[in-house]
C-alpha cells in the first residue's frame, strides 16, 4: 500500500514554483475569454490570479486555469490557440507539482511536529 505525502519543496525548486505561479497568474489576467461576459471573466480571473499569487489552493486553482485556457483556445483556431494550449499545459504541470513551500498552502497544511 503506497502512502501519499504532499511535500512542499523549498530552495531553488520552491523559487521555480513561485515563478510558475506568478507567470500563470499574469497569463490568466491578461487573456480574454469570449465565452463569458466581460464582468464575470474579470472577476474570476482576478480571483484565480490572486489565489495563485498567494499560493492558496494551487492544485485546484491551476486545474481551473488549465480548463479556462482550453476553453479560450477552442474558438481561436489559429496560432494563438497553440500558445493558449501551451499555457494550459503549464497550468497542468503546476497542478501536478503543487504550490511549493513559499505558499499559503504550505503554511496551512505543511509539515507538522507531533510531540508525545
């Protein structure tokens, strides 16, 4: 039976995860989705980017960003859709890697010391 342990890497890997979260937050803020009204997309992209920037719920948030990027690429059908799909792949990679140690997730759910 395998045990699943979520780790929150620090050091250079943690810094790289911060950079991935920041770039994904910038990408989700600067792209437009034509399937939603402008007000809803502005609000949802702001919530997603702030959550990514702070490292709150990164696995779920990055998964939602990947779905949003795939939905954005659907109506494009040109070279811009390839770039948008590449952003979706980056979001999926971040969802698989997790937030890193410099995040609210690590602060809330990180390593605990149990003393008897």
